[in-house]
C-alpha cells in the first residue's frame, strides 16, 4: 500500500510540474531539438506538389576543410560536433546531404531562433499587403496595452533591429527569467503585457527573444481572424512547395499564440527553401512572395539608431559581403550566400566548441 501511495504521489508531482512554467523547466531541464514533442502546435500542411531540389550529377564537397588553423576531415568533423543534418545546395542543386545520430531527411528539428527570421518574413508580407502601414509605426498601434508600460516611442523597426530597449532576461538556464516564461509558459499574451523597458529605444542593440515575440503579436493583431501559422502557411509554406508537413509551437492549446521567437519544427530541405526564397530576393519560380525591397532591406548593413552592423531585421550578417543567416540555439543554421548562389543548412543537438557562425561562412569558400 505504501509503495502504491508513493507511486501515486510521484505521478501527481510529475503532472503538477508539467502543468506550470517552473515545473516544465525542472522536468525538461534544457531546450532540445525534440521539444516540438512537448508543446502544443499548429500544423503547416505540405502542398500536394512540392518543389524538389535535384541532386548534382557530380556532387561537389570537400574531403577536408580548415578550422582553428588546422586541416580537418570534413564529414568526420561535422558528425563529431553533434550535427544531425548538413545540407549544401548550390545553383539549386544538392551538392551534399548527410544525416547523423539516427536522423534522416524526414526527421523534424526545432528551429529555435531561426523562427525570428521567418517572423520577419511575415512582417514584410503584412506590410506588402497593407495590413501593417510601415516599420515606423509604434508598436502600441497593435499592442495598446503596452502604452501603460511606456512603449509609445518603440516602433516596429526597433523590434526588428533589436534596439527597442526592452528589459528582458535571455538566459535559458534561469528558470525565473523572461525567456523561460516565454518558452515554457502557457500565456504569452499575459507575459507580454508585463514587459518593461530598460532604456529608451534606438540607443543600443541588444538581442532578446522578447522583441521577436512582440513582432509575432503584431502580426497576429494585423492579420485578423487567422492564426500566425495559417498566415505563414498561406503566404509561404504552400507557395514555395514545401516537401513535408511541419508545425509551429504555441503556448497553449486553447486560443494559443505562436512562439515567434522560436519553434518552427521542420525538415532540413524545407528549411533550405526558406533560404532559397531570400536568395532569390523573395521571388519563387516567377512569383513574388515577399517584395524584393523587403528582402534587400532585411539583408543590408545598417548601423543607424543603435543598430548593429551584423544584424538586420531578425537576420544575422556574418560578413560585409552580402551573406546572411537565420540561426538558432544549439547550432541551427540557414546560411545564404548570394554571390556563390549557395545555401547551407546545419542542424544539430549541440554547438559543441564550434563557432558555427564562423565555420559555415569559411566552409562556403569551397564553393
């Protein structure tokens, strides 16, 4: 009887932990690329006729490359450094595609902060469609509840540039920080309403996930009765011929809000297509999905009003040569190099000791 009571008590504790933010943090411990399994989500349905990248007749990939001033065996290196997928596409042709740790082309991986770049795409489309007037609009036009918190001078552009001055703790290992609340919590709208500013907008670049989540709520308010997932599906997912179903994690099942700072869950080839869309300046097989103006604005260097030269509209700029990346926690990357007509996707369970932001652009020089 005592053993049975102990088991019941243990089960009750586990269920209680899973039902609250702190409990989820303790139970799941740290973010993982399989976290799409633990959150509710909305489905992104693949179209019936997907776009397929052809394979190169004679694939081009290096047997060795350089890292930390040493020659290394390329494939052995990326496998040892906890990659689960590595995909190289040049001139719309797959030059290299390899999966590790039991993953394959049909394996789903959480995007983490690569979703910030996808959210920026939706802001651009909403502006193209007149649902949002411009990036210079105050965020309080869409989130009026933040007026009471002093957000009247914060614009959409400040959020895109990470210069809003938002007071936000980005430490994933802090169970009481903002990002734990946003990631594991079950009421993003309530959490957003409590946000404050640490400084005036336009003074300083500071990367925080809260700014991307504010962009998500702006999209939701701008598009009306549709969910963010539905809008993403209609405007992008089906329009660029995704090969597989995917999902976008939300905070709760009933009336949930997409976690737009993270959490699009998809396969490597489909992540690559999002890169291809920007490689072709928003055009997909002759159809303009996102305006060329928005793509160019999103990938240029801009240091005005506190902006960082290497970050633009939720995209990272690895160099001053026109390349750009969507990147996420644990080393998720979509790297795009227009000059080389090149897309590289790296997905993994850890960054290990590798600075992938430096490694991937350097590796791209093989092409």
